[in-house]
C-alpha cells in the first residue's frame, strides 16, 4: 500500500510550506487588510499566488513567494 493510500505522506516527499504575500508595485509595500499584512501559506505557492492575483491588475500587483523553513529538530 502506498503512503497516499494510507493517508500519510512522508515530510520528505511533501513540497515545502511557503508564505505568499501581495506586493503593491506602486509603493513596494505589502498589501494589508484591516492593518494586518495579507499572507497566505501553501505547499502550492504558484497556485496560491494565482488565486491571490485573480481579479487584480497585474501591472499594479505582484506576488512574493518565500519558502518557510522548519526549525531544526533537537536530538
């Protein structure tokens, strides 16, 4: 039985978790909603960025993808 069939996936086979933010190209600043920076977390950064940019003018908005690294495990 494969790991996908049992419902468990090894962390070695999963894509890294990424933070995706919207950047206003006019100011270079993060997009904020109610004062907080809008940040999406996803293992599919390209899909998440496409969703965040959907319906926005591409000349005004950009998506920034940053991989999130897990803290080192202590032995």
